[in-house]
C-alpha cells in the first residue's frame, strides 16, 4: 500500500467504526505509525473532519418541527414496532409457518409477473451523457476497482462472458495490446449490464474502458467523439453492437493516441512518459461543452 | 428500541433528519416537508420493518427516497424560487479558518456541491455514519460511497477554505 492509497482509506473510515475491522484500514494505520508526514496529514484530516462535523451538527433546527410532525400524524394510527415473538405456542408456530408459505408463494408469483412484464416491456434506453457521468463518478477506487485481476485479455473475455458482461469486444490496437491491462469487473447501470476494463498507465495514471450494449443508450455515439465530463476526458464510440467509453485523468492527446489505428502502444505510452504531469486539455468542439 | 413510542422516535431522530434533508433540498421549508413526510410514512408503514435496530437507517433511506421522488417531479415541472436561487448563487462563502467554521457557512458550501456528493458527505459528517451504513442508506455499493466521500471531501474543502489554506 502506498501513501496515496492509505490516504484514501483513512479519509473514508474512522478508527472507531466498522472500517477499523477492515485489514486495509489497519494497514493504512500502520503506515501512519511509520511515516511522520502521513501522520501529520492524518491528524490534520481528523481535526478537519471534527470541525466540519461539529459545524454541520450545529445548524439550527426549526423549534416547532417536532410539534408539527406529531400534530400531522395525530390522526394516523401509528404502527408500532413489532415485538419479537416467541414461537413456543404451537398454534402461533403453525400460523407463522402458514404465513411464511403464503408469503413465499406470493413472492414467487410476483417474481414471475415481474420477469414477464420486464420481458414484454424492456427498459427504455438511457442517455449517453448521464451514463458516462455515472460511470466516472461511481467507479470504486483501489481494492474495489476490479473484480478480476489479470492482464490476460482472453481470460477477461471468458470471465465477462460468464458474468453477464460484454461479448464481442472489438478493441482498438493500443488498448487491445496494452501491457497495462490490470483487470475487469461487471457493474449495473439502471438494470443494464456494463463491463469495465482497467488499464494502468505510466505516471501512476490509469484509464477505464466501459462497454455496454448500444441498445442500452438512446443516443450512443456512433462515431468517435471526445468530451470533458466530471473533470475527465472521455472518448466514446460504437461498433459491433457495443458502445465504448474510454476515460481517465489523462490528456486528450493520450486518448487520441490510444484510439488512432496507426499508433503503436509504445508511441502512446511514450506520450505519457514525456508528459509526466497529465493535464486536461480544452475540448476542441462545441459539442464538448454541452451541459450534462 | 422496540419500546420506543412514536413521540420518542420523533424526538430521537428529527433533528438529524432535518439537517440531512436541508443538505439535500437546500431550502428550509422543503427540508421540513421531507422530514414530516418521512415520519408520516413511518406512522403508516414503519411497522412493516421487522428489525427494530434498523429504524434509523429506514428513516434516512425513506427521506432520501422522498427527496429523489420530489426531485424527479421538480425536473418535470421546474420551479425557481428567486430568493433561494439568488442567495445560493450570489453569496460567496467567506473563508474562515478551520477553527472558526460555522454551521451555516459549511451547510451553504455543502449545498452547492453536486447531489452525488451531498448525500454521502452529509451522512458522513452529520451522523458519523460508517461507509457501510451510508451505502445501506443510499442503496449504492460501498466502493461507490468511498469514492464519493473522497471526492466530495476535496470539493467541500475547496468550497470552504481559501486557496492558501488547502
């Protein structure tokens, strides 16, 4: 674990809560003990969190709110919390068994009807910008980033196929032959399957390639288009029934290098090596500025 | 918890629910409505909850769902309240040092963040919820919560602190 990873884990967990049971948290805390700079950062972070929490918890609450709530619900028959029931009474146990059976049957019928309805009425397709934004924002960091860690593309294809992931992947040369491939996962976007392939790049950067069926999106990009979303450059295109989203904290030129058929992996990577401080470039078309 | 009366339940949770609602809805009146609606739902449906230990999570999840439902409605029928919008857009956050953070300033900064970050941050700071609890309340994966808290904290810091203090 490096310092950046430790900081991310320490930022989201607290020593007293469930995070403390996470071995990664313990590992991060061990780093704090060894690294005075990290210890100073962590102490400042805790002070900041405490100050912010205290400030937010001091926001005044309308003094009559609880009275209004009670007044509003006064006419309602308030449902009490269920008391734990003992099933020592055989009649109660028999009734409970009958209830459970009825509930199970009702659930089975509801499931059947639900599947039938979903089959007859497929979900409407989503919007490309919303999809891209959600993929960027909700990508889990570090240990949760991929479900399968491997650099073997064939293994990834097999794994995706067995996990309801993308099939018929058609990857650009640079991506398909990249030595930086580190793994994949399958996620869900409003009930639609999305596959993600992760690539580590020089300079501790990485890009993610998201793949979903083109029919899942109402306005999937047909031809290659670039845009800036959530402070990240993205490239989107469709081919072979799949829509691809390539994104990461890398310069636009790097994405262009990755997607140009005549470019080699070495040339694309060389671009990052010679540009050690990745910087976002301004989008080049008016389309790129469309609000999300 | 099973012996808690409705009145005690309200008193135990309404303040935290209100502040969470205020961070989401941005307007006091809307926040009050969300809290009232949440307890109304509890009064009529809360008994369906089988595990008394999950009452708090149920209340926060219900409030969040109410907010999402109202927002979807507002998106279809947009309504601008001039006083609210102007205040949110024109009031610059002063740059207090860390020791002098006041609730109103921090809440205003939080309210300006994208909704994606507001909800997890509010739950993180207001109730000291763990990321597992936040994931349960917001009904999103744990990894997503960690990612949103991490990015959200950075954005909130930018909104609250002057550049020199970051």
